[in-house]
């Protein structure tokens, strides 16, 4: 099963990368990125798993990797494949975030 990242999720991932490289170095980024990829693979293998976050958006779910929450949902416009709309730090105000505003049909 494929998994897709929205533009906003790719932007989130780039911000995580930049912060990690600047703060802890490239090697730590590679370790952290591998863990995120494993989380993406877990979502792909079980798109109905994780924590229900439908209070934020219908069908939204999440898995946590260390300090980041990876949000995902099956999206009809993506052939019912899981889409990751956001990857955010656990301390973010999650109810205030926009999740699916940038998905194209």
C-alpha cells in the first residue's frame, strides 16, 4: 500500500530536518528520519491503526514517533490510500491546526 505526504506534511518534515541538523547534527537527523520512515511504514501496513483523532477532522488518526505526532487518514481522492497531512511536535496546539486544507482532488 502506498502512503502519501501532503505538501504541508513535506513542509513539516523539512522543518524537522532543519531543526534537527542545526541542533544535533546530520547523523542524528538520519537516525530520526529512519524512525519516521518506520512510522510511515507502520501506517501503510495498518491504516486503521493508531489513535483516533476524528475530533480534529473526520477519519483522522495518529501515531507518535518520539516527540512528533504523525497524523494520517484514508482519503478517497487518493484511491482510499493513507495520506499524511501533518507531522507536528507533541507540544503543538493540535486542535488549532489545519489538516486537510492543501489536499488536491
